[in-house]
């Protein structure tokens, strides 16, 4: 569910809770008035009162469960879900990073991803800068992925 859907549902539950609390109060007062009218020593609440009370408890439970939605972890280099993907862009078809030992058809050293050689443009920034494949030693340095577009 989206955050907006949860917010809408919480608003409707709040309205239902307010209406049920008013109904519960009315039913309680009615039961107490009947007890007083008949000089009863105990107040007997109706089955409807019990159902309203249970519905209020259910709503409060649902509201409590959605009160503080789990916050997304703050993004940082330490917990970036994209770091592994970006770090793997230079792998050869055998799964070896450029320059690593690869005794398959690459020879003794992996030649890396033939489609992602250092300097290859992989995308563009919002301000029309280039996102490029950095050299092997710089692939975990964020700034190395960005270059100014010289055509602007």
C-alpha cells in the first residue's frame, strides 16, 4: 500500500472511531438510565454495546499498527542497494572484474565487460552531465562516475 492510501484509511478509521465512541457513550447512558429507572443494582449493557466496544478496540489496534510506518533507512554509501549493481558493471561474461584472474576465454586476466569500458557513457544527469564508467580503481568513488558534458 502506498503512504497516501494508508493516510486515507487512517482518516476514515478516525472518523469511524469517533462515531463509535459517541454510539458507545449513548448506549452506556441508555443502559444506565434503564438501570436507574428500574432501581437496579447492576447496569446491563446490550449486545450492541459490546459490539461497538469491540469495534473501537479493533480500530485502535489498526491505528496503532499504522501510527509510525517503518521509516526507510537513510541512504548512505554504507547501505546503498545500488552499490553492488554499479560495482558489477565491469564484470566479464564469466563474472570476473576487469583485471581479475579469469582462466576462461578471457585469458589470464579478465578484459571486463566489453560494453562498459572506462569512459563509456552509461547515462546522463539532470543537468545534462555525463555518467561514465570509471577506471577500475575509481569505480567505488562516486565523483569518478560523473563528467561534465563537453557538448553543452
